[in-house]
């Protein structure tokens, strides 16, 4: 059998084995490459889907934030249109309350229930100012500023036939333009 084995045949068989081994390695490498390519495509699709979902969520959040801002602006405008409340403690003392967070300037009250400072004589004011109790009472229904959520004491006639009070104010410190007005029935 050894005598039938020729030198050229051994080299051919060796080359065939090496070629087969190389083909197998190439096939195995190709399979790994295809698997890696398939995994890369899957990961890219997953990343694209995640980016699309993230973009959609961002758009939804932006739309919700815009709606909330519009709703808040409407609420502020509604509150600023009627920012005052008059309430009483024990039916004797009346208070004007700013229901908003923003200050109001040059506030004045008018109406038949409003006691005007001019109706009180200077002599009476001088006598009243000597007593601590009267120092705490308002002797005028005009105020330079009422801060946000602030309250000021009023001088109102509780037995007036017409219990409407008109509050006028400026929304800005420079008091330009026409004053705003709110009617309050107390």
C-alpha cells in the first residue's frame, strides 16, 4: 500500500484537506458575520423604534404643556378680571382681600355703602387718632397698594340700602391707562 502512495498524491490530499479546512473556516466566519449583521439590523430597528416612541412622547408632552400653559393663562386672566373679595368678621368689620398673587395699585372704593374720609371732619379725625383702637380702623377707603393675597380693613356702612361697592385699581405700579373696576355685592 505504501508503494502505491506516490509523492504527488500526498501533496494533493494535503492540499484538499487544507482547502476543505479553509472552506469550513470561511463558511463558519460567514455564518458569524451574517448573524452579527442580523443582530445589528435588529438592534438598529429597535433603536429606531425607541427613537420614534421617544419623539412621539416628547410631542405629546409638549402638547400637554402647551394646553396647561393656555389653561393657566385663562385662569390667571379670569382671576385678574375679578381679583377682589369683601368679607366680614363678626358682621362689624369689613375687609377687602386681593385673591390673586399680584399686587394692585391705587385702589379706591366707591358706592353708597362706602364711608368717605371727607365725611369725617378734621377735628373728629384728630380726636380719634389719639386712641389706639381708632388707629387700627380705616378712615379712608383708598390704598396705595394691596399686595398679592393681601387684606386691608374697610370702612363700610353695613346698613346701607344699596350694598354694592365698586373697587377701582391699576394693575401696574406706574398707574398708566384707565383703572380696572370690579363690582362687589357684600
